[in-house]
């Protein structure tokens, strides 16, 4: 059954939640907070060009925790403070400032969408739902979130946090992601929405799920909606929603070759069609291959087939570990010294210490870190031998 409230109850529900949010909202860098002693105003946010900041934050927050996003958001905003600045940038630079945040298709779509916004919408995130949905990387949730939080358009949003709040309010059992259940939750969200304060309303529901109505041990004693919560009334707040089944982890081994010439330059490659390209986010990476039984031999074979490099032996370096969704990846770096690095349109030579200047994935950074640690250890060992 959907959530049912009388007009009087609904008014109280909205009033209590908005009052709580406006007193307890966190100071996040993409939010425009009212000055001390002043009544919160959505108009202030609108006048501040906030649609770009909200849009950027929502893209970054997809599948990523707020605490992890904040430093990337601030660094990205310092480099690309407006949609116009982002649209004018090279993809290379956009990816470099995104590097480490993961899910790099988000950055590519963000960049493409910024160019559409500048070209077709005067540099401002469009104000209608169909126009927003037409942008690269913008789906139903993203469109509703930005339109409501930037322009107070009356669109309710449902993410994981909001769905959990709604499920407890209505004592909804089962898998919340089941299409019929999710559709019901979306209808409840739209019914509960405070249309005159849609932006604050959506943020308040997300904030409540993030800070109070948490997955485990919800803080019902301080929840502004406790008296409306059916799950709490039935003592089910720790059983709703039902725990989702996690996909069994897949163990993967990736061997990577760090090829160095006498100038300590290394070879990076880019091959979007390679089977390991998704792991490295289709960015510059060390030559690598998924391996099974004999990592060194399989990597040498891969280097010969893809780069024409014949190497008799590779020096193993300490392994690193990396996780992507359900995959647990062991990264096996190998070092090889070459007189001349391989060349070609998809090969780039760069000093090992300057990798930060190139857009690379977290997995590539971990491999580079293993090499640099090995070099530092070798220097220390050499110094100790000289002093002994």
C-alpha cells in the first residue's frame, strides 16, 4: 500500500522535515547556505549560478561517498569554475582533474554535456525536463535532482538514501530495486514533495537517509519523521529494507609491464579495444594483460604480440590490490629495462615521476607507486651498504 496521509498530516510532515533540514543541513561546498540569522532562500542559490555546481556535484556523487567527493569537487571547481570553462577544456585535462575518482565515463559525459549546454542553452543547465534528459549522461534521477535543487522545479528524486527513508515510512518489505517497488517509492516521493520548496525537500530526504535513517542502527530517537514511520511503529526499522544480495566476488589477476629506458622514461599505451581497457578506464596505462597460470610468461607474450617487444625476463615487483564493483583484482607489476621504448600512435613515453601530469586511473597509479617504492628501497639499501 502507498503512504497515506491526511492533508493535515501531510502539511505537518513537510513542515517538520524542512524545519529539521534547515537547522541541521551540512555545509557542503556545492550548497549555498544562508547567512547567519537569515531565513534560508532558494532564490539565493539560483542567483549564484548554482545549477553548474549542483550538476557537477550530482555527477561526482554517483556511486561515490560525499567524503571522497569533496576534495575532487573543490579541485575540479578551481580549474573549471563554470560550464563555459569546462566546455573549453581539452578532454585530456578534464580526465586529469578527475583522475582517482573513478567511473571515468562520468567525466567524459560531463565534458560533452558542458559543450551542449554552452552551444544550445547559453551556458546554463536547461530548465525543462526533456532538455535536461537530452544531455549526455543525464538520466531521470539526474534531471530531477538538478532541476529541483537549482530551480525548485517540482520533481521528486529517489536514490538509495531516499528509497530507504520511504521504505521505512511505509514499512515496505522486499527488494526495493524491484521495478514495481521502485515505481511505488517514486510515486510516494512525488506525493510527499513540498512543491514550493522542491530543492530543499529533495536535499532533506537525502540528508535524512544519509545521517539519521541510516542502513544500520537508524537514529529514530532524533528523527523528525519518527511519528510518521510505520516501520518504527512495528519495530521493523532494523529489518527494513531487506539486505541486498551481493554478487559473489570475482578474483582477477592483471600483470603490468613498467618499461623503462636509460632516462627513466616509461611507456604508456592506450587501446580502447583491449580486454583490460575498462579496468584502466580507457586512459593511458602500462601495457597489461589478464593472466592465469604464469604471469611473467603471459605478459612477455602480450608485449611481443601488441608492441613487438621481446623481453627475456621481467623483474617482479610487490603486488598491489584493487577493487572494482564485484571484482577483486591483484595487480602484478613487472619491471624491464630497455634501450629504446616502443613507439606508435597509441604509445606515449613519459618520465615515471611525471605520471601525475597524465590522466591515469587509480589502478595505474597503484602500479606506478609499487615501482617508485621499489626504487626508494633500492636507494636505501645501497646507502646502507656504502655506510657499513
